[in-house]
């Protein structure tokens, strides 16, 4: 056997040995279903009672798969695993309320966005102002203040009665109960500066008590009025967060490892985290926090469905929702072309309105 023949034989032998490795790609074969990662995030991903998924992202994927004749299986994972799964090859796509960020784009590929919105803030509902005022008026704190004031008037009246009961018997005489009652009345009208003039001291000691009480009452009534006003308007503090500018001075909570957490961290705004959005929303509803920051459509949906919170009108920090694919995926261009045709259809607008409301936001 000649040398050229040996070289040719060796080449084909090496090619045969290397062929299995060369033929392997990250894309599944046509006969294998795509493993699609997802995470519950209403209204984008909703898990029904029968275990099936629905929502904006799910309906979008189902239409895309139908048009491309794809077979697939959904796999529910945590938020961080939607990206990790694409990196390690356990997922072929991630479909959820997944926003495009620079950090994520560095390790995976995204399709064109299928919905654009922003972050928003949810705070406790202010409620009916009249009903709040009535509740504050009959609150335990308000009642304690009234009792304390009554006790002070009774004490001043008693001292005043001791000074006047002998030489001013016409006004403060009678039984002790009658005399103290008249002195209590005098202390009350003097404090409120009504001054009917029906009762007045005649003794030096009584006038001295009256003089001290009049000056003390001016300070007391001012403080008491301020306390009442604070008690009746304290509900305003519950909605003190009116926009992003108020977040640095508020108790803020968001979802761990989310785009909203990244936004708060980059701006040096102190915040706490919860494992999921319902837990964070419940913490605000319970009064543990002043506000929750997260994606507007998800906040709006859950606030309408489950939690007594209001979503502030301001939207900030643009958020683009897209489908995530492994880096360098050959399916990306085909997905993009199909996505553009889907989101241009009127059916897509109807889907957004059905889940997000009339304005589609």
C-alpha cells in the first residue's frame, strides 16, 4: 500500500470518528419536543386549576409554535433558572414575564420584544376619606386622648372648687358633686376660651388658679388640636409615596433578582426582597412596607385580582418582554419573523386587552 493511500485511509478514519461530535448541535432534532421554561407571573403566565398554563406569553408561544409546527413541553422553573437553563442546555427557550436586560443579553439571546411597558409602584389604597376620618374619630388613641383631657379638667376643677366653695357658694356651693361639677364646667369653658361669664372666681386663690389655668389652657388646647388633626389625617401617610422620587424615604419591597431589584440597587435606594410578587404585595397590604416596585402589568393584574392596593399612574424604567433563547440559537431569526407577523394581527391586540384591560397597559 502506497503512502498516499495510507494518508487517504487515515483521513476517512478520523472523519468517521469525529462525525458524531461534529453532527451535534444545541438545537433539538425535529423529533424531539422543545423544553420551554416558564414561571408563573400573571397575566403573562397563569397556572390554571387543572395544571395547564395560560396568559399572554403562553398564548403567544402557542401561536408561534402552531405556525412553525413545533412540538414542545413546558417546564416550570424559578426566575433565575429561566436563564441558567438556557446556558446549560436544559431549556430550549424561556417564555414568561422575562424582560430584556444587559446582564441577561450577555449570556442568552432574546427575540424581538412582544410587549413594552415599564416599572410601577403599588401602595395601600387610601380608601374613602370620610370613612377614614370617622374611624380615626372613634379610634382607641382618640378616645384615650379624650379621657385624659377629661381627667385634667376634673383635676383643675377640683382645685378650683377647693378655693371657691366657701366664699363663692352661690356658684360652686351645694354638695361636693354639685360644686365639683360646676368647677369642671368652668374649667372646660375657660380652656376653650368660650368664657360664658356665668361662673367666675371671687377669692384671691381662686383667681390665681384661674390665671394659671388660662395660660396653661392656651398651650394645651393648641397641642390637643394638633393631636386631633394628626389622628384624623394620619391616613395620608399611608399614601405618602406618590412616585419614584419618594422611594428613597419609603420602606420598599420587590422580588429578589428581578429587574426592579436591579433598578433600585443601581440608584442606591434601600429595599427588601421577597421570593415572589404575591408575597411582596401581601407584605405591603399588611403594612410592613410602604410600596412595592415591579412591572406595571403584573402589579395591575394582581392588585385587581387579589390585593387591596393601588398602582400609581407613573411608569418609569422601560421594560421589554421577549422570548429568551440559547446564545447563538439558529431559531432566533425564524422566531423573530413569526413574532412580527403575530403581534401585527388584531388578535394580538385583543389578547392584550383581554388580560391587561382596555388600554392594553
